[in-house]
């Protein structure tokens, strides 16, 4: 992502289309109000679909919860879960204790995290942010601070988001902050052949190392740049 003046060259605009709603599990009625105003933040990772390796996901959320608690003053509890799908993950998150008023879903594969977030929102679940959301919040804040140090009005700057598909909520955040001159730039897609069925798969550079089912044979594969 870059920030520049009005003379910066524009780039092509891309989007990250959302997946169509899927038939998920049947949820109960929308969650009732929490029993007390003192909410707990659940710091959750899905160990069945980690961003990196499972051991790092399980051990890392304890440190994540401690850091958030230290900086926010909120009570934060690490909650490792294991789900077979985004539907099951959303159902598990919906059924967390009522004193868990918000969820930070971290160290979980991006596609599953976003889908679980969408399903939970549709079913009337509690607020949930993902790693991608947190990254967008931090980057938007950094842009605002940078422009403030330059004494440049936000309306006079052009913001270029490189790899906008990795932070889909950043554009709305920038617009809300008054930064209306935004360019989305999509890096070249990478290609690889599935280890099992040998069919070709295209993916963004940010997804290298992530696990996903092959769209052709449905076998689980790890995305990597083909040499």
C-alpha cells in the first residue's frame, strides 16, 4: 500500500467477490443480551485450519490474548477450537458462553475465517474480527498518522492499496476516515498444479503457504509458487 499526492498514476481496480451464501447449520434464535456489561474477548483459532502450522496456532493465541488484554484493559481468554468447515466453526463460535461479548479470530486460514465471519453475522452472532480486519485497522491508522505528520488533509491524498483482496475491509475504512481518492492494485496471480489431480490453480501472492481444498479434486493442498 502506498500514499501519494494527486499526481500519482492510477492503477487497475480489482475486487474480491464474496462467496455466495451457503446452506449452513440451523442456528438458534439471535443471541440474547449478555448477562453483564463486563464482556470477555474470546481470542480464537481454528486449529484444523491454521494459517501456519497447528502448534504455532495453539501456542500463539495465549500470547495474543495477553497482549490484547495488556493494551486494552479487557479480559481476554484464549480459545482454541477445531472445526471441520466454516459452517461448523461459525456454529462453535455462536455457542460460546454469553459473557464472551466479542471474538478475535486469529491464526486461522483467511478463507475459512471470512466465511465463518459472514455466516455468524447472518445468524445474528456476536461481533467478530479476523486477522485481515485487524491488519486493515492498523494500516488505516498508519495512513492517517502519516498524513497528519505531513500536515496534509486526507482529502488531498491518494491511497494505493496493493493486494486489496487481502484486506477487503480497508477500502470502506479509508472512506469512513475521509480518504476518498483510493486506487486498488491487484498483483499478478500465481499458478501451480495440484499435487493430486495435476489441474492448474490460480491464487494471489499473499496466499502462499496457506492450505485449501483443490477446486478440482477437493483434496487439501498447500499453495506454493511453482518453480
